[in-house]
């Protein structure tokens, strides 16, 4: 088993997906680690660690080492990556080359941190690809022609909006409003409207089960239990899909505004391409019900959610492995260098 397969990694705020060349996506795990505070020992990574979030005794912490799309805890990110790379390809003689996606517009220091984490986690070489470019490739868009495409990738920590042509990013905006912000919006709403404290995991369940940003034909509702600060006891309330429209108004509007901003800055020829070709959404956040309809109603441009939207970035990262020879390792691969041909 000396053969080494290169890997593409979607190192996301919410989840990590590993694509192994010739095999496809072999691993999907939440970006969470659990460690023993007193010994510094890593206890769990991924879904096992996620179950511990918000439920740990004093000596154990469960945390998400990435925040807002970038590394916030370097050491933990590296250890998490190491565990995932090992799980994805346990028997190996050589270290793999790894393509890791990063949000568009991160700083060079942040890029450096991703590269170092990849190398320390066992990669022979690390190549970076911008998340919206990977998302576009993964969504099956033909991006190497001189034709504009608009991709909106709503992840957990960041929403990346980018106009892509000739395999490069022409205009982009990255905002720190994505899936997590919608969870927070539900927490705040339930506190304000129902006087009840709920955790972000419960909020996420509500978001996934019935959250929407556009009126839906049939209203749905679910019962959730939280902590009533007045009586100091648990209490259950019913939350409806219509309420989530109100709760989500602000973050949803921020994303729509950012799309407008990108379109305003985009050269007219490319805007014309986009209005014919439509807007493509990727990332887990794009699955919030009605997001395509909301964007369409504000821009007048046909909008669709890509197939398997959560995996697009990983697929795109994986597909880019076939072009490693034309990519340079390190930080010199991002849109500042638009000439890169994938
Ligand atoms: N069916 C669904 N409906 C609504 N939201 C969903 C659904 N499935 C996943 N999500 C949300 O998608 C987000 C995660 O998306 P994704 O996996 O694309 O993020 P990420 O790539 O890890 O983050 P980032 O790109 O910001 O670093 C989470 O906020 C999650 O709650
Ligand atoms: Mg992502």
C-alpha cells in the first residue's frame, strides 16, 4: 500500500469533508474537538466530540477550532486535521499532497496558518483553493471559459459571494454571516418572544426542521424545551416556521445586500452572463427553506440551489487535484492570481 492518494479537504467552520483521489468523499465530520483540560489530551474529534458540545464536565472542553471561516485555535485545528487525514487514509508510506479550501479574502497570515496546519497534520504539500471557486467547480459549472458565474456559498461561519470567470474570482465579498448567525438569531428570537433560553444546537434543529426566509405554503411548527430564567426551570414552547422568517430577517437581508454589492461592482458583460445563467447557491446554509426564492425576488435573477449543496466545495476541491501540477504550492494560488487555469 505504498501508493499515495492526494486529498482535497473542505476545512469548514461547521464540518470537514475529505475527498480522496479516485475514491470521492470518504469522510464528513463536524469540526469539533474534545480535550481534557488538565492533561491537554485530545479525547474525541468529529461527531463524538460534537455530542459533548455544551454538555461537558469541568475538566473536559468541547470546542470548534474554526470560527468565522478561519482558524481560531491553531493547535486544535492541526490535531483535528491530523485525525481526519489519518482516518481518511490510514495506511500510507508517503505523505499526501493536499488541497485545502479557504474563504475568499482571508489574510496572508490566515492562509499561512492553514498551510502550516496542513503540513503539521501530515501533508507533504498544501495547495489552497478559494472556497467559491471550489464550490463552482463542485456545482458542475464550466468556469474556465470567459463567461461570468455568480456563486453564493453559505457555510456555517462565512458566506462567500463571488463572480467567477476564466477560473478566477473577478469580484467577491465574504461576510461572517452564515449558518451560525441564523442559529444565533433563533436563540435571540426565542429569548425575546418566548422568554426562554435555548442552546445553539436546539436552535440549529429548529432551523433545519422548519426554518425559512420566505413564506412557505404550509406552516410548520415544533416544540422545543429551554430554560426559563424567571422560574429557573425547564419549559417547552412551540416555534413556528413563520416566526423564523421574522427571526431570520436581519441575517438574510445582510446576505442579500452583499449579493447586491457584488453585482454592483461586476463589469456589465459579466452581469449580462449572470442574468442569463442565473445564480447558484452552495453550502449547508443554502438549504434554509426559501433562500433561492428570496434572492430571486430581490435580484430578479433566477436562483437555484446546487445538487448536494453541502458537498460542492469538497467535490470541487477533489476535482482540482487533477490539476495540481499547474497549481503552485503555498499561498500563491488564490484569486490575486487570476490566471490560474483549473
Ligand atoms: N438542511 C439544512 N437546512 C438548513 N441549514 C442546514 C441544513 N443542513 C446544514 N445546514 C447548516 O449549514 C451550515 C454548515 O454548512 P457547511 O457544511 O457548508 O459549512 P462549512 O463549510 O463547514 O462552513 P464555512 O464554509 O463557513 O467554513 C450549518 O450552519 C448547518 O446548520
Ligand atoms: Mg464551507
